[in-house]
């Protein structure tokens, strides 16, 4: 009887100890924390709770001013180009003034090669001299003292032609003559008759007269004495 009582007492004691031991928390509750923050997803980035790199932000910030600067620079360049064009166009398109057209060498003057009326003036393009319209055989006179360096008709479109060389690298040309009255190498005086007006290689009777300086045609108008 004593043994049974002792056994019951020990069993009761063990039961009490077992009931008083706290139960461990469920695994599910331990793996799920309270108030868990939701993951933050940044565009083009898949890492949770990873902020956008500072360098990327700086680059994005700097790109906008850079774009604005390029646009402003492009606008300023166009404005400057327009301003330059506006300033240079009038100078390029403006026709030469009378002062420029009639710039002369005060040390070299000439007389008119014919008394016939002028039918076409110098323009530097289609006409590199002055044309006088007269009658067949009208006198063609030397514009100044000089030496005949050509007399013939071998130059195309000039017909019978006389070329006289003067001082300071000036030459005068007399074209479409019906007859040349001087030969190469002869010395001529101002006002001397050197040819007769005609229409060789021309559609009408005329004298085509040119004044050239260093082989370049120039307007003879400003060189005439009267």
C-alpha cells in the first residue's frame, strides 16, 4: 500500500512539472514578423529595399541642363549665322559703285578711238569693252602713244584686229576693222588712224574697243580725257 501511494505521488509530481513548462512558439508565427515592410521596387532595379544609386540620380539631373545648353547653343549659333549672313549679303550682292567702276591711274589718260556714237557699254561680262556704231570705212584712231604688238585676224570673234601696247602695262584693242593700216612693231601716236571701221566677224559695222591693264579688261570710260 505504501508503494502504491509513493508511485501515485511521483506521477502526480511529474504531471505538474510537465503542465507548468511553457509551450514553444509555433514555427509559423516565428517566420512571419509583425508589421513586415513591403519591398520597394525602383524602376529598372529588381533589388528589394535598394535605393537608386546616387550616381544615376546625378547623371539624370545633369542631363537636363546639358540638353538645354545644347539647344541654347544651337539657337545662338543659328542667330549668329543669320546675323553674319545679313551683314555680308548686301556687300556681296550690291553692284559696284561708280567710284569702283571708274578707278583710274592718274598717270595714264587716253583719247576716244572713234567719234561714232556708243552702241554698247562695258559690263565686264558679255561686253569687255565699248562698241561704237558707225559707217564702213570710218577712221579708227590710236587712243594713246604706243607700239603695235598685233595686227591680223587670227583671234577668233575679233575679226581684223589691232593691239597697241602703252606704258604702265596698258594695252588697247581695236576689233572688227574692215582694214588694218599698221603692222606689228610699228610705233603709233595718239589720234593716229590705225584702221578703218568694218564688220569682220560681226553682225553689224562697228568698232569694238577694249582697254586692258595687266591683261585684265577694265572700263575705259574713266580714262578718257573728255
